[in-house]
C-alpha cells in the first residue's frame, strides 16, 4: 500500500522504516534541514520530500491522490491536525492517523472523525499496525494497546464453521456474537451464521493471524 508520513522525527522515522521494511511504498515529508535522511538510514527504500506536510503542492508531489494512508507524525499538534484534516477532507485518503502530544486535544478531534494517537500511550509499532490492518475495526484498546477489541461481520467463508476454529489461546478469543440484533456468548462449538457480527479480543501482535483465520487478505 501507499503511505505518506508527515514528520521525520523519532516516531515518524520509525513508522516509515517499519512500513518500508514490510514492503509498503512510503513517502516521508519533512521540513527540517539535514538530519531526516540520516534518521531513515541508508536502507530506507522510500522517498523523502522536503516541505510542509500541509502544503498543497508538496502533498500533490507526494502522491496523496493515490495514497492509501496518511500519518501526521510531526512534533507539532496543530500542524498534525491541519495536515490530517486536509488529507481526509480534501484528498479523501481512506486511512488518516494523527499523532498528538495532548490527550485532551485527541479526544476533541476524534469527534471530527480523525483517528488520533496520544504519544504518551501509543508507539510507532502500534501506528504501523493500524495502517496495515486498516480493514479490522478496532473499537477499544486495553492497556497501552497490547490487546484490542475488534468487531467483524462474518464473511461467507466462515458460515457454518465453529468458534473453536477461530481461537488461539493467549492470542485470539471470541468475546461475543451479535445475531439478529441480540448478543450471545458463544461456546467453542457454536456455529457461525450469515449476518453474525463477531467481537474478538486480540493481542496486537496477532492481528495478521486473525486476518488469516477469517480469510482476510492483508493489503500490501
């Protein structure tokens, strides 16, 4: 997938190198002079653009019209918010993630539909997971994001299969199923039916395994 990362500081550079190492097409936008390239390292296979992440021309040069995700990870909350809103509202990037230092601001902008991450509780690896597993609907995170609660509408491939086939002890469990508007706590032998909405509790490092279990292809 094509990802644009605004900011090449400690978090932005780490997010960029993690995604690039996984084979994604990464473009980094940074307005600071020498230092950005060094932080990305000699093995970084993406692009590095000099400029402001909310400048219209710079964003066009970065390929934002075809981007699958935009990560605002500069050290400035206000700059991140402006860039994130431009990416979402003007260029309609499907996945926009905004790093913020102030958790109070994060809650405000979440109400505007922006996925915000307070730096005090989220790390670069978690951002990379959210970008690359964007099809998974995370509704709540426990602790510092080590365990997530996800909601997935059962795909046709799962119909008739038992819950036991979706369980990995210590990694993936099924919390509940919503069926015909009513919630139930399934047992290992409960069969999945058409229209079921399944609530999973998943360890953050096992998101790829969950995708494999439910037959969801990961975006590259």
